[in-house]
């Protein structure tokens, strides 16, 4: 998810950018209000973190402009510790939160997760399973590259829009059942809008993250068993299993 960082001091921008990028977000930096406006139009970030004290234009003025956008991003203004006037100006500008400098990495990450409603990530295991999915009457080939008890990642150069409902018929390695699992899911993010999470090893592949929903007890138990086995084993071999998927009506 994209986050706009606005500060006229480049080294401070880097201090904010590093923990956010490491946390799986896509930070976009701007050193002036003019750069921030251009970034807002181009990237449409869902969160902006703005310095209150910038030489070209104060952050509270930029905050009012950002909050008037459609849709408006969440805005966090940054001020100086001990200056109550900074807090009052920020609140009057309609910001969603106010933080004082220097901002700890944990604090900026917590703000990003709070405003972007990032769900807690569950342990995942690597998986290389070919899969077919359908969108608009067109069948496409993709790969499941990792799996958790709450969802999976499909590597594809043509990800579906966020929120699209998908059903998967999936045969898991080591599963002796003759019946494939039928899993309901929804696209929760795509690599176009979210940086690769830090616990994904290897080169980043384009695609989309799917979150499971309304799984039956048997299907959920089968997924949980498989993930637990692979976590215990520590790695998964090059097992190839054909699976099919289609976009739910």
C-alpha cells in the first residue's frame, strides 16, 4: 500500500522510508508541497505523513488540501516535541493523527498499519502449484507461490482488482484425498499497490494476494494441517500439483 512522505530534509525522509519499506509498504517521498501534489495525483496514496514545518509551504495548509481530495488520504502531521502550538495547528487542519519528531520506526509502522488496516500476517509456506483462473470468460494460467491458513499468493502478470471474489479447486501435496479442496477467497492486495513483504524470499513476482473466506471446517482443517506440516519440515520440495480456479460469480 502506498504512503506519501513529505519533508524538506532528505535524510529524515530516509529515516521514515526505511522502516515502512521493510514493513511491506510502498513509500513515496516528496521534499516540497509541490512534489507532494504531483505524487498525490500520480500515485493516489492512502496515507500521507507530512512535516508541519516546511519552508515553501506549511504542512497544515497541505493537510487541508489533501483532506479535500476525493477520496481523501489519511494524514499524519509531524511537529516538534514540546510545542503545543504544533499540535493545535495540526488538529485545526483536520489531520488524522499528530506525531512528534524524532519518530521511532515502531511508531511510524504502527500508524501505517492502523490507518491502512493491515491484517496480521499468518505464517506462510512456499508452494509451487500451477493454477488456472478465469476472469471475464477468459482462462489464464498462474501459480500459487505461498500458502497460509488465511490465504495464498497467485503469481500472475494480470492480477484482478482488489475485492474480486475467487474460488479455487486445489489439490495440496501430501493430501491423500481424491477430492480437491474448494476454497472461496477474495483479492486483498496486488503487487501493483503493495511492496513485497520482507519475509518473502527471492525476486518479487507480479500477482495478487488472496484472503480465504467462508471455508468449510474440512477445507480449513486440510489447509491448516498442510501448513503445520510444512512449517515443521522447514521447507517444501519441488512438488507439482495441477489445480484449477475460477472467478466466483
